[in-house]
């Protein structure tokens, strides 16, 4: 039920965003057409039609297009993105969006005729001969690419980072307080030898696909994938809120357990992950020129990695630092104090705790 509720919420969030974006986009399009081609718009009518009336039609097409756009993007992301090649997805979306543009602009043309008493071409295959329609198509392609770039940037860098990149905020190192989780596959060497490198790579793909299915639910962002290890992070308050930095680990494991039959049938092994969690102040900055990315530097990351490595030593799956233990809510979890441990490469011992579900 929780998963269903999450996807319903995610769907309506995407739908709302799509409607707002396309309403604004086509209102802007109408304004351009109105001021730049007012004579063409009013044609032989000597009375200039107020722009407010034209903006109504821009909002209408934005609503119609936004609804279909949101539905299509959600369905492709949820069910087809992993199963089909990017090229095939582009072709399928292009066909669907062309049909939707034909239907929506035809609907708007009838609306214009009805409300403004104007003769608008909308007969059979009218769109093939209409310069305005193909102008709308070109505009849609440009705006959809802008929206796709925005979504891609958010997925790569995290929500809100794109604006900081555009204004050059990370050109100079900045301090931020964040929580990190190092998530690593247990017995990875043994599994890799058993499966071979190709099948092992497919296993890692499936595991990280399942991980991505729970990221948004707990406001998490992926910093890096390093081999069979994923490095996840949160802004500090967001990671502590509702125990997100703990819940995501158990939600990920639960998802893998639900797909147990799939993993055993395809790979003959059920993947199991260990994780370490730590947080604090570190430095974030923009690095690279050819392959630019946001990089985090500081003791927090090194310590988090060392905490995760101690999982094998103590035979546990999830370890957290004392800093995180002090912040999270204690209900529904069983915490075991492992004492002050001198982590590899550290000069001072650190108190860490193992975490299990009660």
C-alpha cells in the first residue's frame, strides 16, 4: 500500500509540474505570436483581439498537453525506461507527442472558432499544410528539451544544484552539512567469480535499478556509483527527517526481498548489501572541464567509508556513527553500541552503532 501511495503521489506531482510548465510555455508562445505577428493572427479582421483572449487558448493547450505529457513521461519512466533502448523510447515518444499535438491543436482551433467566430483551418489533415502547426511542433521540441535537460540535471546533481551551477556558486569551494551512506554489495568478489563479469554487471544494474526506485521516497541523491558500491547523500536535515537515512536501507533490502524469485532465477543468488552512515560539515565544489561534476571533499566521506568497512568485522549490515545516532528517532529500530572503534587511517576512535529493525 505504501508503494502504491508513493507512486500515486509521484504521478500527481509530475502531472502538476507538467501542466504548470506547458501552460507557462504556451502562454509565452501566444505572447510572441501576438506581438510579433499580430497582423497575421487577426488576419482580415480590423478589430484587434485582446491578448487576454488569446492567452486563454494558450492555457487550454498547456493543460491538455500537460496532462498527456505527464502521463506519458510517468509510464515510460516507470515501466519502459529499463526495458527499451533510448533510441526506441525517443521514437515512441515522438510519435505519441505528434498525435497529441495534432489532437490538442485541432481541439483549440474548434475552440477559437466557437469563441471568437473566426474561420480556422481544421479539416482533414489540416496540420500537414499549416505553417502554424509545424511552428508549434518546433516550439514543443525546444521546450521539451529544456524540460528534459532540467530533469536530467536534477537527477545527476540533485534538486536545486542546477541553479547554483548556472550562477557559478560552486566555482569556489563551499561548506555544506550533509549525511552520506556508503552502500556496498556483500561478498562481491565471490559473486563476481561465480557469475562472470557480464552477468555480474547485469546483477549490479538490477540492484541499482531497485535502489533508484526508493531514492525519491526518502529524499536521497546518488553522489557516485563506484563498481558495486553506491554513495548516497542528503542535506543534513533532510536525511535526519523521518529517519530517511535509515529507512532507505531497509526499504532497499525489502524491495530486493520482494524480487527474490527474480534474482534467484536469473542469477542464482540473492544480493545483500552492507552500509555505513555518517554526517557532518564538508566541502563541495565544481571540478573538471571535459566531464564536469560536483565533488565532495572532507573527513565525513572518508569516515563514512571506513564505517561501512567495519560491517564485515562485526558481522552486521548497517552501521552508523554516534553523530547520526544522536539525531535519529529510536523507535522501530534496535541499536547496539559497538563502543569506540579506531577506524582504518584515523587517529581518534569513533563510537559506532549497529542498526536492525525491531
